[in-house]
């Protein structure tokens, strides 16, 4: 039976002691532990702030109105005019914003009584926008972000 050839270094003088490793071991362990705890606190804080904070946006829209009278007729014979309250409900039926019809916009495509509501919590499920006490319409999140056009059947 043959074994592989093994080579060993000849014995020589003793290596110099590395005292710096023994001197710095405890401070390195303590420093590493402190940095790791701080990193964990920052990571947990960032995670919680992202999970607990719901993004918001400004809901914009308008109700199609007559350009001459600046009023909208509803299907039940009522009217919607400037100053009418606007309430935005989420899919669960909770009101997420309240505002009113404050502006009037004239364009080549028609006229609208307009509203804006800041701080509406974002949801993919969509919303229901109620104007006055006679008219409501389901609206998508994208439409509210871009400026929803509400059309009462009147």
C-alpha cells in the first residue's frame, strides 16, 4: 500500500504573538452588537411605518352642468348647484372625504361643477361619490386621481 507524499515545513523560530487580536476582541464584539441592534431598530421602524401608513391622494372631479345656468338636473327632478356637499365613500361604506362643489369649469367639451378633496386614503376597490342628497355614482380610484366626470341622468 502506497501513500501520497506529504511535505511538512521544517521547524523554525516561533511566530510573534498577535496581541492586538486579544486586545481588540471585546471592543469589536461590543461594537458589532451595538451596530446590529441599531440596524434591527431601523429596519423594524421602516417596516412598521410602511405597513401602518396608508398612501393618500387628492380626489378630483366634477358634475356635468348646464353652461348657461351652472346647474345640473337630476333624474328625480332635483338640482345640483355650486356649494352642494360631496362625500366620498370607500367600498366598505365609510366616508373617507367630505368637500363641496366649489368651482365651475367651462371647456370645449362642456361645463362642470368641480370639487377637490385632499387626503383620500388609497384603495383598489374604488369609491362611491355622493353629490348633494340626490345623486351618487361609483368611481374608480384612477378616475378620482385624474378627475372623474360624474353624469347624473336628468
